[in-house]
């Protein structure tokens, strides 16, 4: 996923269908400097992780 689209999704109040390793996730924030995002899975919101933007896929 490109950085600008990840920023749009993170700022949007609407839920976008995004996956990381084929698991649906929610993008909390985007680190523009490191091209990463803080995300969590929809079924485990307490488990945040930082992942590379390139590994996020919008469906």
C-alpha cells in the first residue's frame, strides 16, 4: 500500500477493508518517515503492531 493511501485510510471515519498477512486489520497511525503503520487485528484490538506499509493490502 502506498503511503498516501494509508494516511487517507487512517484519517477516515469509514472502515476500509485492509489486510496484513491475509488478516483483516485496522490502521491506527502511519509513520511517514519509516513507511510503517501501527495496526491491530479486528478480533484482537489490544494487540497493536508496527508493520511495513508495503505488506498492507486494500481489497
